[in-house]
């Protein structure tokens, strides 16, 4: 009798686990299937502050034009070449593959064409977010692969604005956290995420998993959790 009850409990537990996994998979598929994540936040389509008149638009990795790929690569090299140092050549190849992945989602930043002067010739791409919906420790998360801004628009509140948008997109799609990877040598980025935006070093970051081995790694994984389960697993464990 006892063994029968134990068996039933195991079956029930197994069914609950499978149902939860199925629900999470459906969440991620639904989030990734959306064509325009900005549609839910129309007020974020424009950034008109501190002398900037910018517009935002959505995109995806498998729909990038040749011109857009080139702008992304140039901006990545300008911003990330120094933090990566001698490792940049190898890392650049990785980022090129990541850039065009079907699951890659983008928010692009351009000058607002309606506000531009006729004689101006601005850079067509002034910044971008590259993000994906994925699983980390069985928690559905929005993983931010890149936040890159042209030097001409840095220090004017745009980075914080874009991160607010990313967190809204994550919440709207019922993700448990926003996660990202930062080079330890990129002190400005570390300060921006940790001090200004209140992100924390995740429990799955190398320095948290194994402090001794983590010293040898050149990056940290940061997160901002959006629900209790994610906090327990990605921050506190």
C-alpha cells in the first residue's frame, strides 16, 4: 500500500515537472515569435532627450541586410576591441555568428528622420540591443547579448532608457530575469549595470560557482530577477 502511494506521488511529481517544462517552452516560443516587441510599448519608439532625437525599431538576426551587418560589426569593434584586447579577433568571429542567428532579436537606434536637418549626414545606426529568450537553470530569461551605442550618443541617458525597455519586454513576456555577460576589464559597463541599474553577479557566474577558478575567467554574468523563483535560483543559490 505504501509503495503504491509512493509510486503515485512520483508519477504526479514527474507529470508536474513535464507540464512546467512544457509551459516554459511555450513561453519562450511565444516571446520569440513576436515580430515587434516595441508594439507593446509605443512610447519607447522615440527618445527625445538631452539634444537627441532618435527612433527605435525592432529587428531579427536572420533578416539583417548586408549594410546593417556591417554597421553592427563596426560598432562592436569600436566598443569591444579594447576590453577584449588580444582576444578580440577570436571573439569577433563568435559575435558574427551570434549576430545572424534566427533566435537573435534586436532593437535598433537611428536618428529620427523627421527631426534631421537637411544638410546633416548622421550614422545610420547609432546603437542596438541584441537579446534572446532562453533558459538558464530551467528559468525562462531574456538574455541580453549586446548593448552597444555610438560614442556620439553615450552619456545622455539612452543606455538606461534601453535597459528600462528590455526589462519591460522581459516582464511582458513573463521571463524570470534579465541576464547579461560583462567583461571584467570593462569597468564602465560593470559600474553602469551594478551601481546604476542594480544588477547583481549571478549565482551561475564563474566567480560565484567557484571563486578560485572564477579568478581566471575574464567575465561576470549579471542578472536582475523578476520573480521569487528566479531570485532563489539565479541570485541566492
